[in-house]
């Protein structure tokens, strides 16, 4: 039986990664997978997911959220809150999840945010918000996960969500790009440190993904550039050789592959899932 810890699991990429994992691995009789996670919103999107055993769903955020337990599709779903910027709370969340599930084998660190401004207009708060959640949150989550892997002598696998903007800088997103470059560098350094323990650490670099975050970014970019949202989308499509916007499932399938034994000889990689928008 394998257990996993997902962050930001109820919307978009995180939710689809859970769904793809469950649909794929539940078809394999020899494998039983359990997932924990912290989400940005709520647990409603999990209703269609077929969980094998226990799912521990936590919500990322600063505000209060219900602490509740429910049973659906044979799973126990527990909703809590977690701020991934808080070291002690993240440590408790990972350790508590491993204790409840009887171990920890897999982790997906997907919690992230964005905002958009020219560099000359950025505030320290803008910078800190992106860096603290996107970069520091990945660091703290990975640190707690690796400690748990090592404590239990587990050959674990971690996937961090970076971005196409972590390989190719984007105007109006300097602070976001910096945070995602940091995720890739951190992922590679950690992979070097823990490879001898049999722990694999990789990242995915999504492109123009059809998510609520992108919807906000399209509006911001249109306003900042003085064009329409449709013009922004048209620019995106012109940059994608495959000619369509990316869906969360496109990323989720790669995340699940990187967690699986099929990627057993892959570590320290930052895998593009961009429809060809970047090729390096």
C-alpha cells in the first residue's frame, strides 16, 4: 500500500492529479494508494473521484475552514486548513498525515499563487506573496516530506509544480517567474541530496493551462497591455504549436507518471507540459 500527500487538490491541476492517480492505480489489483492533501478551496470536486482507501484533504489558506470528516466512495475525507508558509504547521500536517495513513510514499507540492505587474510597480508584498507560497511553500513541504521518508526508510517520490515561466521569463510576471525558477533549482538540488536514499524529486512545468488562475491572469494582462482578453488568448494560442489551450488533465497525467514506478530512473527533472510552447 502506498500513501501520498498532495497540496492544492480540489481545483484544477491538483484535483485532476488525484483523479488520474485513482483511476489509473485503482485498475491495478496489486496496488493500493491513499492520498492526503491541502487544497486551495473546498472538497466538493472530490465527489466523482474513486478513492481506494483514505483521502485526507486539507485546505490551504489563511481563513477559517471547516474541520470535518466524511465518507465517500469508500474513503475518509478530512478537511482542515494549512498555510504552506508556516514551517511548524507544515511539519505537523505531513507527520500527522503519515501517522493517520500508516506511512508516506508519494508527495505532490502544487499549492501556488500568481499576480501580475510591471517590475517598477511591484511592492514588497507582491514579491513576498509569490515567493513565500510558490518557493518557500515547496521548500517547507519537501523538507517535511523528505524527513518523513528518511525516518521511515522509505524510497519516496516527490513532484513539485513549477511553470513554463520557471524556464522562460515572462514580462509582467518577474516575481512569479523568479519563484518558479527557484522551484526548479530547489528541485534539482534536493534530488542530488537525496538520490542516494532512493528518493526521487522531479518537477512539472505547465504552460497555458485553463485554470481559474489563468482566467485571472488573462484579465490582468489585458488591462496592463491595453488589449482585450480575447486578444491575450489569441497570443497564447499562437505560441502553442499544438494549437490548443492546456487542460489540467494534461499536467495531471505527467504528475502521475513521475510518481509511478514507470519513472523509477528519473530524478531532478523539470518536465515541460506546454504543448511545445517551450522546448528546453
